[in-house]
């Protein structure tokens, strides 16, 4: 095992073994037809879980997992989504089709050539004509979008039936489908279209994830959502303090001061990505004992080296009023509506609108008794250190 800033899979995967076992056993059992919905904030480890499940399933006979992340899309268009997902599905089935080509290479060829290669296999499925249509379209007419999406999601089921396999289709950041563009964003209706295809699945199991609770509510969790009670819902939380200690002990040849552990856990919130980064910094120091001062230094280095890359864009993309609210929230662990309104010199109705927007963006959450706080503690620290108008350095604690 080693510290990594990439999704942790295989030997690098740490903890959550019970969840992995449950997901693998459920998704590979022919008598069970329930997928999973993972819900949790960004950087909490959902992608690592999904990719580890894919890795384990890939070693099981008769199971073909397909992992697809909506974050991979650059243009966020319907055309791009259809093309890349189709490519990934066929690539996943390459061994089942005795495929000798690399699908990413042939997809660069003219569409007619691609379809000729597909039809040259002994696999005869009716969707090849539809695939030819999908791949050849530069623009999709508005009235055809739903059908195009349905045909794309029908492909894994067709391949599973013809190859006598069970396909596990894993969509990371599932709600981003609503943001796909074809002139304008598709909206919630696209989730309903996918639900109708999912109802016809017999050899395909869908599993999804989402980082923003509000959009997962629209797609999966609320009673009015298309996929309500269609998934086994798992809330993915940050590591507990003992998990953080276990990860550090596994990778560091050094003892850890209790105060240092407390500070590290408090400032990172137990979010695995941050623990991995700080752990890597501590490893580079080659010390025999990790002290409070060294953890403080590493936290400052994280903000200096990575903070702008991770947080700047999402901070700048929101309005000036929302940025002001975040700056106010960053100065304390939590605040109520009236105190935020007083600090911003805005009406409570206006502040309520700003907060609801920030909640929908996954930046703020509402605690008990009407208190609001920033979800990500390192985002809060970045705002304080870089954008809050306050000089606050860990070294001065």
C-alpha cells in the first residue's frame, strides 16, 4: 500500500471492505436485481469504491462490469456522452466478443468502417444499425434525444443477452446526466427516460453515485424521483479518526502524536483525499515521530500547493453574494440565518436564497437548529487563507 491522490484500488484500497463485499456479492448474484446508489460529498472515496468493485467483478466469470464517470466528459454534450459510453461498453465486452481490435482506435475511423468491423463479428444484434446512427450524428434533433439515450442504454442489455453474461453498468456522478447539453441542458426528464430502460433490464444491473445530495434527491432519493426505491442506497462518509490513524500507520514508519492526529482529523474532516495528500507529505519528511508542528506545516502546504487548483474555479463560478456568504460562514464553525444576514447586510429572504443555492451546489449544509456550515473543511480553510480577507495560518495556532 502507498499514499495516492488517484482513486485507490487493489493493494492501495483501504477500509470499507464490508461494503465492497456486499456490493460485489449483490451485483454478481443472478437471483438479485438491485444495484446501488452511493451518496457522499466529493473526495470522500466513492470513485475508489466503484472502481474497486469493478476490479473485483472483472475477475468473476460471466460478469462484465462497465465503469463510466460523467466527469470524463469534456464538452458535456449528448453526442459526446453517447459516443464515449458506447465505446466503453463495447471495450468492456471485447473479450466476450473475441475482439482483436482496441475500440478506442477503431472509433477514430470513419463510421462506416466502424460498423463494418462490428458486423464482421459473429454477434448479430439489432442495435448495430442504431449504433451506426448514433455514431454518425453531429447534432441530435430535440425530438430524438430521448430515443438516442434509450438506445444507448439498451446496448449493454443486448450484449449481455447475446453473450450469456451479466452486465454491471456503473455510472459515477449519475446526476450530471441532467446537465448534458444539446443546445440547452436536458434536465430531469432524461433520468425518467433511463428509468424506463432500466425497467426492461434482465441481464444488466445499474449502479450509480452522486456527490450533491440535492441532485441525488431529484434523480434517486426522493419519493418523486424516477429511481425512488430502485437502488440500495449507501451513504459514504469520511473516515473515522481510527481509520485515519490506521491509514497513516500502514504507510508511515513513524509514531503519531495524539495532538497531531486530532488536528489532522479536525482540519481534513476525515476526507480520504486530504488524508492521502497530507500522508504523502509526512512520508517525505522521513521523521521518526509526527508532531503537531509537522501536521500544521503540511496543512499549510496543501492550501498553498493544491488549494487554488481544487477550489478556485468553483468559488469563482458562483455569484458575488454567494461568495460573501461563504466567506462569512468560513469564519466560524456554523452560523444561523439571522447572523449571516446581519454580517452580509442582506435581508433574511435574500440570504435564504443564497444558502439554498449553495446547498444545491453541495458547498453548504444545514445542521440541526437552523445552523449552516461549509461542507468541506479544507474548502473552508482555503477561503480563510486565500479569499476570506483574513490572514490565518496554521503556524500561528
